[in-house]
C-alpha cells in the first residue's frame, strides 16, 4: 500500500477524530440519512450562534438599498417593472466576507472541544475567516490551498487569500492543481490532531443561518414584508443552504431562493491547464453544479450543505457581466467590493427587471477586495494567460478563451438552468438502485420532488442508458 | 549560503505523477502534485538544496529550498483599456438618473 492509499483508507477514522462527530449516528438506510438530526445534534441553539458571532465582530451587517443600481436596471425593464435591489454588505464582517459566520462557530466549537488548532481545506475567503477566528481564540491554524499550476504560476486571487491567512498568524500549505489536496489535508489532520474546520460540517452551515434570519428580520421591520427573492452566490452550496434555513427560521416561507453562479462551462476544475484560465476562483459552475448534484463529494461523509433542498431556481451569469456590475457598484453606489461576491448582484440586476417594481430582491453577500482580488488584477492576469478581452455581448463569452464585457447594461443577462435536469443528474448515480420507502422519503426531501416525479426521472435515466 | 534561521519557502513533491489519483484529466495526470510552504531554516543551506524548516505551527518539514525571504508581490494589475470603456458605458447610461 502506498502512503496515499494508506491515508485514504483511514479517512473515516481521521475525519471522526478531527470532528468528534460520528456520522454513523445519522445514517438511516441505503442512501438515506437524517439531515435534520445532523443539524440539530450540533449542540448550538440559534441564540447561542448569534451570541458567539456578535462577540466576535461577525454578523449584523448593513442591508443597503442600491437605489442607483435599481434605477439603472429599470431602464431596461418594461414600465412598472424592475424590483428594488438590496445588498447585505457581508464584506464588513471580521475578515471581509460572510465566511466569518461559518468560521465563528467551527472555531468556537474546536476550542470548546479542547483542540489545540484547526485545519481547513479552502482556497477561498473561508481560510482567512478561520485564521482570524483562530487568532481571536488562541488556536493554531493551518490552511490548505490549491494555488498554482505545474508551471508554478500562482492565481493572484488565491495568493491574496494566502497573505490574509498569514496576516492572521496561520500556516498556509500551498498546493498545485488536483483533488488530492484532500489527501494532504487528511495527512495534516492526522499529524497535528487538530480540528477539521470543514466548510461542510453542521457548524459551518449553522453559522450562516443568522444571515438569512437577519435579512428576514430587517426587511420585516423596515418594509413590513419579507423579500420576494433572495439571490445567493452558489459554489459548495453552504451559503444558499444556511441562508435559506435562516429565512425559514424567521418565517419567510414564500421568499424565493435563487442560486447564482458564474458560468465556467467547458473549463475542467481538476485540469492543470485550465486552472489559471478562470477569472473567478469560486462562485462558479465548476463547484456549484457538482456540489448541488452530489453534495457528499465534500471533506466530510455527509455534507450539511444541501442546496437542492432549498433552491427554487438556479441562474448563471458570465464573467464579463460580473466585472461590469462590480464596476457599476463602485461607480454608482460608492462601494468597491470583490468580484466573486458580486456574482449574485449581476444576476439580480437582470433578474429584477422581470419583477414588478414594488418587489424586493436581496443580494445576500459582498466580499472585500484588494490586490489580487481586484477585477483589474484578474483582467491583467487573464490577458497574460492569453484570454482575449473585448467589449460585446457577454452571452458570447467562451470561458478560458474570451472575457466579454457588455457594451450596455441591457446586455447583462442571466440564464436559467433546468433545475429538473440537475435533479436528474443527482439521481443518475443511483441508476441501478431500487429505493426503499425510507430512501424515497429521503429523496423527496432532498430533491423536493414527489414519489412519482422521482420515478419518472429514474425511468428517463434508464431510457437514456439504453440509447 | 543561506544561514540557519532564515525565512524561506521550500518545495516538496507530495505525490509523484505515477502515485496520483486515477480519476484526473490527462494534463493533470502528467505532472506531480507539488507543495510549497514557508518557515525558518534549521540549518545552513544553499538554494535548491534539501533543507529542514520550522513552520508557523512549529512543524518540521523537509523540502527543496526555493526562495529566500518570500514576499507578496501580487498587485492591482496594469492599466486595462476595457475598464475605461466599461466605466464610460455605465456613466453614460446613468447620466440622467
């Protein structure tokens, strides 16, 4: 057995030791597990989570009406249309993003359980969030990132994230491209015996519920109603899951929850060659679609992020449109924010145009910006990689080859994904499986489908197989 | 000679290309999985020599010394003509608001 095979073979034990959570306790039968039990057994009430966050400068971020962006969008809507757009300014959290909400609970829990340190596998804002919280609570911190390709060319946005982790006293392990990052992560957990501050543990997801709750609460107080739509940038699914659960916790049952991702169709996430052709390192289809259709691909046996349970619609926008909207946010609202967080804003700009003007659309996050994470550095980097920059219709953008910026705001358009198609992809992995009634019930909650809809999709899958 | 106690980056092959996961795109299969990590050298060494370092969390890691005094050089990028064009589109279309 090679070292790689040995570590991978003991992964369940390593994960169990590093979370002190036995996922067997939540298994039901076959493919089914008890999701609500996993969430409820975390041992933290909503009030406790809120208290931990507020004590650590996390949460209660401003919800700002983007009046000029709204007016701009209305120019392209038919009379009486163009919903009001609000932004939850999550960049103002400790460490500059909503990820602080997740880290606050994970790291607090690690401290409570007596761990000496925390480890997280993330190339995103979550690294700095864990590092900042670990600094506050006096824990050691190691962040494992995917940073460079085989030519050792660094992605500037991730280098900035390395820097911020190090600013908070964390150790950063930088890796080249590949999913075996998980192997190194497990090896470090095994060596250090630190806590696995996974993005996908129940702690990581429960921390975001406050975000949805705050939106519902503030809207109810200020506008006397819940927002009609909340748009969440979607990658691993935790942001959407936690936000939707928080909205429901407050009672916002009729608020439509929309996922938005940057369209990177055609770029392979595990490809060494494609790695530096992306202008977005997260919030894109390369994570959003695989994690929606198979949430348990994460670094824990059962992911607490299960976006298809909460998603009413899934929309895509392209890179050029997000850069354009990022510029509009700065020019029209005086808010300079990171591009990745603006994915849902680009979607909202277009989405709002199809809704009446008294409707409210909330963009539920923003993120900090800076060197490397700025659209200007991403565009410079794209040019250096041979990506062509041009003005035109962003719908014609080819990820990895061109970045197309709209010649008018009216060309910022979202594209709706076929949600049923995603649910079918989810079910494909069970094509030869005969579901028990427990499994059917699980799938009905997981996919929000009726039994006969599940059967119809399974039939389609089997038909496709025969062809 | 780089003195013991210097702040450096080391490079280490985590998995040789033939040890890598089987489920990878062709281009990724052809290259090693490489790690870089920073720390303080525990002995004198030359560039490209194998050296032991102590990391921030006090772990001892061995690898090839590739950089002395690693620095952050990422930036806001160069002037991009398209950004000026985007700005003028937005300002022109919102002039009357």
